[in-house]
């Protein structure tokens, strides 16, 4: 395959991804129109992206306050101790979700470079439950955590790149 055709494939994939990020619930035909591609080409690109594990799944963007959940961000600075294999497995096997079973819903876990090494975003019914989750996490991994900060999200202006449809009502919080 020539360099130009590889670049074209990558550019086509990026174009489809950008449309999917904003309009995942639309039909392949609608996505094809927005991309300027044929229905078959979009279907093929999406299947290739799923096979390559570039697309992990499809989700609805919801207002979690309907479920009476609040959004939190946990910033973690780790110590210089190396993680043991069982800790890596705990993170990769979703066992952190069971620290406060049924009360905390982990949204994202990122490893980062900078002033913090991990960023967790999660939902909990209230600040007390969020603090219990953080305390359980700290107790389990005290040797590996140097410091942490817990932040409660007051207003989500954007989520997954989409503007909150209630933004006009929330302007006073900006």
C-alpha cells in the first residue's frame, strides 16, 4: 500500500470518528452524508475501527442528576514504589468498582504526566459516599499514594465533547 493511500485511509477514519463522536445514534446513511462518503464505505470504516479496537463502544450521554448522582474527579499523586501485579490487575479487571459496591460508578481512569499521576472520574450519590470511596482506595493502596485531591463537579458544561443542552439555564454558574 502506498503512503498516500495509507494517509487517505487514516484521514477517512478520522472523518468518520469525528462524526460518530457527535452523532453516534444516527444511521450509517446520515453519517455517510455528513462525511461525503458512500453508505458502504462508512459501514466498512466503522467495522474496521471496531476490529482495531479504536471504537470501544457506543453510549448515550446522560444527565446523571436524573439518577440523583453527583460527578467527582479524584486526582492522585503516586509514590515512587512500583505497583505490584495484583494492583495492576485490580485496575484492569474493574475491581475498583466494588470498593463501595453499588454506590459508586467509575466513569474514567486516566494515567497522566504532570502534577498528578492518575485521574479518576466517577459518580456517587453524595460527597460522603465519594469520600468513603476515596478512603477505601487510600486504605488499600496507602503505600502507593502520596497525595490526592477530590473535586466535586458543580456543572457539566460539556460532556464527551457535547455541549450541555441546558447550558442557557446554567450560565449563572460560569
